[in-house]
């Protein structure tokens, strides 16, 4: 594929967010909406072969209207794929299907802003946008750390996808029963081994989490493990942890029985309430800061489209709070981080949400410094 064709197929996150919103509106009474995800490196010929096979078996669909709708979706997808010779570097996504009520038809093919993670094909009553939604959620990343006296697992939660980054294993000798001074000396040696392992885990945590903190995407680090080991780690390894990493640790520690992928899944499930509370608490804190500066009238509270946009483009905006139902919400959500501003999406769970929507049209912010 030439570079020009790949560029034409590529879309940015703002466009992706708009497409996902539109696609989620499509529903059908039968499984006629086609979703196709093609990861980088997958030969187009293999995908075309699959679609031809699927088309050949649609004759078994008894209802003519459903059969025609599925065949139209498959034919349109093959027509689009026949125009290219190679999957782009980030993969391809296709959605084709008919609203069987209005008879409206849509067929789109594009390369997303992040690599397609899986090969996925399905015809359903809705378009499967979940893999794309994960890409839009990647800016909110949570660190995951499971630690015990001789094992540890480090991972991240990006959107709804868990990624294992590193597994560590230390040597801690078992206890013996000699008694007396020999036993006490041996116990001290064991604690030295444990402390050495905790230091290794702390250094690995710094290595993995600091780059995410510097990018401004790490929201918090969830710590789990069996028994008291997780608390011991935080107390023993404090001097080895970068202060920025320590500041991200969630207060609530989670009891987890496993290590590895299974342990990370268990940690995320048990920490779901902690993550939700963290998001809520951050939004509430931002709203309180805006109200404080608004009441103080110190020039740091901003509102109104033109004022917020100007402050953002000057790099003076500390954060914005935006209602995702605004027509230009995608613009602010995507552009603000480029100018160093944090973005908080307004939630109905916050009591002040209606006040911000009605009084300020769902867009407010706080400045780093006053503008002349």
C-alpha cells in the first residue's frame, strides 16, 4: 500500500470518538450489522477468503430480508477491501450494515490511531465498537502492583484492557527450627532477603510507572497481595520508590491471592470501586477548585467558549471540565492535553453537574496564572 492511501485511511482520536458515537446508534432486529477488525500484518487475501466463505453460507438464512441485508454488508466489505493491497501499520476496521427499518445503509473502512489488537469478525444486532472504545480510554491508565515476600507482578489497566508488564521472583529461604541465637540470626537474614526483594520491586515500579506519570496519563497505582505483605512492602520499600510513584498509590490495599495474569484480573475486579471513587473524587476536587476561584474572583476561574479556548491555546489552562454532550466536546477533550491542561468529563453523579451545564453551558476551567 502506498503511503498516500494509508494516510487517507488513517483517522485521529477526535474523528474516532465521533465515529464511535454514530456507530453506537445503529441497531437492528436481526444479526445483519458487520464488524471486522484486522490487525497489522494480516494478509488481505486471508480476510477476503473468510468473507467469501461467509457469503457462500448466507444462502442458509431462511428470512429473505435478513439474508439480503447480510449479503449486502459482506459484499460491501469485500468491495472496500479489494481497493487495497496491504493492511496499514495500525490495522483496519470495517463496519457495514443496514438499518432494516429505515433501509439506511452504512459502510466505512479506516485505520485507527492505535494498533488493532485482535482479529475479530462478527455480524450482530449492533456494531462492536468495544475495541475502539478501549483506544479512547487509554489516556486514563492505572498502575497495578501485586506484591508478596518473594513474588511480584507489575501491570497496567488501559481502558478495559489489562497488560502484564513484568513478573519478579526473589529468593527467600524457609524457616528452620534451631532455636536460640541461631534462629534469631537466621530470621534477620530472611528479612534482609525480603528487603532486598522489595527494593528490586520498587526499582521495577519506578521503571514502569515513571514514564506514564511524566506523560500525565497515570491516574493511580492499585496495590494488592496476600496478607500483610503489601503493607510491609510500602513501609520497607519507601526509600527506594520515587516520590512521584509514592504519590500515586491508592490508599486502599486489595487482598489478592494470585500472581501473574490471573492475579491482575482479580486485582482489577476487586479494585473497580476504588477506581470509580478515584475518578469521582478527582472531578469533585476540580469542581471545588473552580468554585473557590469563582467565589474569590481572583481571575483564575474561566468560562465561556472563547475565553476557555484562548486560555488553552496560550498554555495558561490548568484544567477544564467539559460536558461530553456539547457539540465541540471532542475538540476540547483532544486538544486540551496538547497544551498541558487536564480534562475532566462532567458526570451526572456530581451534584453540581446541572449547575455547570445550565450556567456555563457545560464548559469551565481554572488557570495556572492570571491573564492580563
